[in-house]
C-alpha cells in the first residue's frame, strides 16, 4: 500500500490561501489562524529551515479544540526574505509580538519547534504572565546540548554564501532525511514540499544569514535558560529521541535542569509533528489538560 504524504506540494497553495499577509516595518509576513475565534490561542512557532507548513499534520486536531495561530518567520516560507539582512531571533520575537497585538491577543499558549523554541524562550522572558503554558518539540533549548549538522556549520561559516549557490533538491533531501527517525523517513513528496517552501522567493540565498541563530542562542543562553529553570508557566517537551540534533540527550538534560517539566519521548526524529502527529497531539492535549487545571 502506498503511503500518503502528510505534507505535499498540493497542500502548499491550500495553506497559502488559508492565510494572510501582515506588514511589519518594511517587510511582509505570512500568518495563518484557525479554530474557534473565541478560544484561547495556541501560538505555533516553526523551525529552521522550513516554515509554518510543518504544523499542517497537527493543525486539524488543534483547530478542533483551540485557536491555532502561526506565521512564517522573516526569511522563511511565504514571508519576505530580504537579502542581505541581519536575521535575529530577537527580531522574530518582535514580529510575533506585532502579530499578537494586531490580532488583539492578550493571553495565549505556545507550541514551538526547533528555531521557534528560542523565540518562545524570549517571549517567556518578556511576557511570562501572558503565556499560560508552553510546550516544546525538538529544538536548541540548551546551547550546550545542540548538535548542529555539518552542513549547518558549513553554511554558517565564511564559505556559506558560496556553498548555498550549489544547493539543490537532491542534496537537500539527502541531508534533511538524516534528522528523521529510522522508521519515519520523509516521503519524496514531502521533501518536494519542504524544498518548495525553502526555495520560495529565492530563499536558498538567505540560509547562511538565518543560521546566525546558533551564535545568538549562546549570546542569550543565561536569559533563556532562566525561563526553563524557573518558568513563569507550566512547561512540557515532546521529544523525538532519534534526532541527532536535539533528541534524547536534550530531553535528559532538560529533566536534569528542571524535573517539573513534563517530558514525553517518542520513537521518532527531529520533526515529531510530521513523523508522529497523533502521538504529538495526544501528548500535547494531556499536557494542556493538566496545565489548564493547575
């Protein structure tokens, strides 16, 4: 039996048509919202190098219960990809703040992945009282536990702008598949969709600049570690243990830092929301039930 892709090229235009563009300074940002407009929003923050489309597999389950709100960060997906530009996680947090203000959102929950976990940590440090709960998927919450892929280190280095000129779909697919679990490898149609979102608006050229986030995490390590050690709201992690970047080793370190963080381990890789969407939803709903009752 042929497996059905969870994300494919046909989904891209549906995802785009269900969203809207907002202005932030000189840039245009893609945003999307769904579910019950009267429900408390859950803010979905995506990872590098992909886009908000990563949330498609869990979107219906979240929209049945909450008001999911997401965006493509500057430099990603359908949002503007200025070049040259000094991409900063702090700027991305500013953009999220602007989106929340435009939507008149005062209180919300967060579900964040990869790059997005750092934006979530900054938002927790700024506005902990407004955030009712925060759940993390795989991502560099603790810089000392982050294990970047060789291609990330190369692209972030001085040769990055030259290397990125030679990026193509096949090379991307081979490297990207390495962060997925052995039994949950992405289908070719899924890789096509990921690559299409990265390539949108000549997006390959901004990859080296986006990777500045690795150094920025070290810069803000103490501030962002503080919201994990002494959180302003209930925290959880749903971790794909086979992820070579931020897998089981991160889950172990997070539990050692703060045993009160609810950690769920899944037999998948770096993209739990795509590799095991039902398990992610189940873990998240259980966390939210406990958090909302506390």
